[in-house]
């Protein structure tokens, strides 16, 4: 299923709430992040735990493992910077192992695919923001897992 909002940060807020997140829950967020993306977490009064990223903007998994040993987390935010996919399988394995939700931020990569699947639809929730790509004043999508409607790719033969 997908819902539409004016801005990705609003879609993110309602997606987090749909997952059952509440004030005081902890969410892992990459240290390299847009300030506007933090707004939903602050509005819900979520404990933001910044995780380190490497020079290529991929997560530093050993350090994240150390963090999660010390603090119970509700979810982790995976950001596809500039629409370039992160290692989704690594995030998925981490979430399953630690029993946490995967939040996928593809705000800057609307229209992107990986293995015939829309970026933003791999996590438990995901966001995309067509307004950042198209010349429109507003527009964001919240994807919700298990009931996602997505366009089909036309495969060339």
C-alpha cells in the first residue's frame, strides 16, 4: 500500500507511527543525514541514536553492532543517498537478527529500481519524494510493507 503526503518528512512521521513507534523508543539514524529528516523523530520524541557511516556513506556495521548491544532499538533508518541503493540485504539481515524494523529513506531517488523492485519498498516502511525530482511543489509517498502497490518494469527482450 502507498499513501501520499506533501513532504517526505511527513510521510516518514506517519510511517513510523504506523509501525507503533512511540515517545522514548530508540531509532538508529545515520550520522550523515539531512536536518529535515530528523523532524519526525523529534516530533514523536524518539531517542535518535546516530550510527557512523564510512566515506562511501555505507554503515559501519561493527560500530552499529556495538551500539545495539548496549541499547534496545525500535528501528534503523537506511538512506539511499542521492538515489544510490545501500546494501539492502545487509540491512535486512541486521534487522531480522536484532528484531527491529527497517525504515527506508529514498526521498532523493524517486523512480529508482533495484532488481526490478522500486527503491523505498524493501523496508517495513519506505519513503520517496517525487517533488525532489519533478518540477512540482509538493509530493511524497509512504510505502507500507506487505501491501505495496508498485509499477511493473517493462523488460526489454
